[in-house]
C-alpha cells in the first residue's frame, strides 16, 4: 500500500549496498512531472535526475503480472537472503516483553505457513510493521505509533501514449478536501493516490470526475474508468512516541518518516541508523535514545515541521486563483533558463520528489527576488501565459 516512487537518493543508497535494481523491479523511469493547479499545468523535467517507480507487491490484484516481474519487497527480501539472512514466512501475532529485558530475550509468537503456532526468542526485535498493522497495540513499554491519515489509492490501466504514461502528474485544485492527487506511471498501469485526511474510495472517484480524469484515463478501457483494485493506506503525519526500549526498536513508518513523502527512503535511513546503533553502541534503552532517537528520529521530526509549513503553503496556493496562476506561469517562464536559475521549478521538484530536506526547501522559498517574480506573475503577468503548455 505504497505509491512506489523512488527518487535518486534512495536508488543510490540501495546501490551503495551492492544491490542493483533492474527492469524486473523498476516498472518505469520518469524524467519529470506535470503540475496541474486548477486546470492550469506546467511540466518540470530533470532528465539527469533518476526517478523510478515500482510496485511494493506484484501489482493490481485482478491482473496477472507479466512473467519476469518482481515486487520491490520480494526483491529486497531475496537480496537479504543472498547476504545470509534467514527468512521465516509467518504471521506475527504477539511480542512478549520479558520482565527483565536486560537479561532475558523477547518472545515473538507467530503462525507458520501451515498455520501452526510457533515461538521465536530474540535478543533484538526490530519493528518494521509500518502504520497499517495492529502489532503496535501489542507492545507494552510505552510505545505509541504515529498519528496518521487514511488516504486512498487505486490502480488502473494506463491510456496509451499520453502524458500519464511518461510523467508523474500532480493535481491540486480549489475547494477540494484533497491536499493533492498523484497519478504515477508504472508501465501498463497507473497508480492513483488521493492524499487527504481520511479519504474514502467514492471521494477519490468523485475527485477524478471533477478533474476530468475519469474519461481521459478511461479511454483505453471504454467510457467508464475501471479500477483494478484499491486500498486505504495509512499515511503517518507525526513521529511515534518512544519508538525504542532495551532490545527493541521501531523503524520506518512505525517510527518516523518524511512528511507526506518518501516512506521507502525514510525506512532505509531509520533502519541504517538503528543497525549502526545496535552494532557500534549497544541495544539497551540508553544506546537507542542517544544514537538512534536523538541522532535520527528527532532530526526527521524537526524537518517535518518545515514540511507541514510547505504543504500548508501549497494548499493556500491551490486555493487562491492568483497564486495558482502565478506558480504555473512562473514555471513556464523558467523553462528556457538553465536549471540552476529555475527557482520555482526547482522548489516544486524537491517538494514532490522529496530529494532535499524541507528546511532547505523552505529557505529557498524565502528568496526575495523569487517572491517578487511570483507576485508579478500572480497579479499582473500570469494571465497571458497560463494557457501555454509544454511538451
């Protein structure tokens, strides 16, 4: 239940482990995205920046995946096995905390593939169960999972040879309860993610109709848009409370992740930090507090405050016809300039691809000259340019 967008940062991080993702895993490489605000759009391209899309699983439930494809999670599990990890397939039902975790092991209870009850003793337990699991309620040392939104995601067939098959499309509009809607190409499929607070599937369907996308994207399959499958992933919007104790540590979404973006990269960074703590400092509560929590979790949480400010400003921009027009017009005007001089385009790229800290992005947004250009485009010069389209 993930949008499955991998920016260049995480691809390079994984490659740094001598793990190379190939065409079996990567469904598509994209060079940019199209931003649409209130029916006005502009294309932002970065051919030199690698952005890949993947399925966490095998793709839509109702479709048979082409032979040779593999889901991202299965691929990574396979790579871990090659490195010597033992993978036990089962369903974890409980985590029993010892009376004295300094001396005694945790007990992990689970059902194996034959539905037989099993137990596993563990010197260190790592919670990588995200925010979609009920396991967080079975951990009794004061851990509280992150607050979250219920978003909505659906998979559809991609219309042939259109913008939807080449770029990530981001839609924002006035009077919408959605923060934004993302349409992400993955070969013959599109993943549509409706980002908002507690979104229902019917509301996402209505949003696609208002945006006019139901007929545009449904052209390949007739008049009515067919949804191959849909789900309601939980999107964390805060950090977890006390995501560690002696011999147990939470990582990824179960701990903290980048606000609205990059769950896979956040999981990589938090797991690496937790592993370094366990290997080089210790597995007691004090070690995780000092190196993992203060060195990693709190830095994410601090940066997310800036992320909330940025997405609040994005919502304000979409709600105001002047600012929305100004942003699109300015991106068009910058398209002929070198990348290093594309102020608004670069900011928008980093916000939605998530390859730069929010604090750094916000600092760029406060550039006075850029702000003046935006105001001019919004209230004076935007009207002439907003109808232009880039190919």
